């Protein structure tokens, strides 16, 4: 992936806009990604793909991971039920990735309420779609 730039999102705190060339269609695309650089690290094999890195002391226990997973699935199912274009190709993978990253960002900030995680993920999707 060829990245052209990353800038602060104008409306979403803690998020950034990443402009890049789509490897499949070669069109310019913009994704919303977490902007907290200390939470992101480049993958050596693919320098354009950010991933989360948590140290052992920062990791989440099994109960919290279950809450995050449940929130992710509930948010995705709710978005699908709404008929959002973000649940159709070519947006499926990027939308699911965005949900996962956003839930991790919220979790890293201390959010543990499943319903709040779902609501905030859906609010992000609504802003992304508009």
C-alpha cells in the first residue's frame, strides 16, 4: 500500500485520516485510523500497515477480550441490519478493521462497558458514512 499522508481527523478525537492508493484498483482511498502513534507500530513486511502493539503489562485479560469481541460482533450486526453501504464490498474489510481498532483504542482508554463500545463504534461508522 502506498500511503500519501496521515492527518488529524477534523471531527473525531484520537483518529486520523490516512490517504493511500488502493492496491486492487489503484484509486485514492482515505481510511479513518487511530492516531495515537504510541499505539501503532509498522509491520516490517508491510510498512504501510499499522498494527497495535501492547506490552505484556498493557494486555487485556480474557474477560475484557470477551467484552471487546462481543461489542465488535454486536456493532457489526447492527450496522449490517441498518443496510449501510459500509457492510458491502469493497468496504467490508476496512469497516471491520476500523471497528476492531476503535474498540481497542477505547479499551486502551479504559472503556469496559459493552454497550458504550457498541454505541461509539456505530457513531464512528455513521460519521464515516456521511
